[in-house]
C-alpha cells in the first residue's frame, strides 16, 4: 500500500511540474512582450509627436503641445522645402551615395584580400583596422581639418565623403571579411582550375554570396553618413553645400524659431532612412549574424 501511495504521489508531482513550467513560460513571454511594447512606445512616441507637431502653427505648438493639430498646416512642408531643405536633401543624397559606394567597394575588396591570404602583413593590417574601430571621430577633428585644408578640400562635398569613408571602412571590412571566411575554399580552388582570376573569384563567387552582409553595411553606412552632424558643421561653411543635419540649424533663429517648419524639415530628413530600413530590414539581422560567424 505504501508503495502504491508513493508512486501516486510521484506521478502527481510529475504532472504538476509541466503545468508550473508552462505558467512560468507564459509569464516570461507576456512580461517580455510588455517590456518590448513599452520600449517601442518610448522610441516611437517622440517620432509621432514630431510628425503631429510638424502640422501645427507656432502658437499651437506652445499652447497645445499634446493634442492633435486644430488646423493641419501642410504649408509647413512647402515652406521647409522652399527655405533650403531641397538643397540640403540633394547634398545629403550626393554625399551619402558616394560615401556608400566608395566604402563598400574598397571595403569588400580589402575584406577579400584579408580573408584569402594569411601572413604577418595581413595580421598587422588587421590590427590597424581594429584600431580604426576604436578611434573616436571627435579626437581627430583638428588633424582632419588641417589635412583637408592642406589639400584645399574644406567647404567641398569631398571633405565629408572622404572623412566618412575613412571612418566607416574598418567596420565594413571586419563584417564582410568575417563572412568571406565562411565561404568554402573548394569554390575558389575549382574556379582557379577553370582559369578564373582572383578578381573573377571576388566578383563572381564572393560578392554574390555576400549580398546580405553587403546590404547590411550599406544600411549602417547610410545611417551614419545621412545623420552625421559634427564634420558636416565644421568642414562645410557654404549654405549651398550643407547636408540636412547641419542645414537644419539655419532654420533656428536667435529670437524666434518657427518650430513647425523646422519639425517639417526633420520629418522630410527622416523619410529616406525609414524607407531604406523598411525595404532592406530583412537583410539587416541576417547580414549581422552572417558577418559575425568568424573573426
């Protein structure tokens, strides 16, 4: 009898354990969802407020901060576009596009070389690249200004393009090289036997396989170049060459800033990066994961 009772108690305890485990799993799941929802709200609400306030008048922004606009002033966007956002937008597209093109092209070629060959010089080059990741942009501001002045590049778009390329190359090389290390050597060896050159292996084998990580580097470089403020403010003096982050400062006045127009300019500046992220987000996580497989 005692053995039967003990066996029943043991079986009942085994039945209770899965129920408690399920309850704990549900609690963890719902608490995680609630936490992520709160985090998303903290991030998205300022963007929502910026969008709503961009349709308000100057007086309404101060007198009725939290409510929807009484009158939707679409003219704020027209004024922002006419007062200079158009030029700033084009300059940002020019600088960002060339910076991405040069960074990804040079970075992928360098990553191919660093992944294909192994010797002492390759190890030294990797150390310099890793050191570039640790360099704070603000630290090199004065030396960069002197170098660009020496080459007469101050107040030109290339002052920003070359600076962005220099600062984004290390991360681009590290990510793409990490993926290239996972490419089977048999593919390149068979291509060499078929008479393919090293550049052909890079262009026909490595690049097509690395599209997710390349797209990831494009997104990361685009966000950096589009939103960079310090270099764009220091290296560019002419209003005709300013990019959006530094150009929006022109909208501020010492006595009275038309915040509706300024917020409209900020919304216009945010649209390209939002569109880019929406269309390429499926590559972002995949590319980061594939680019961190090997070091």
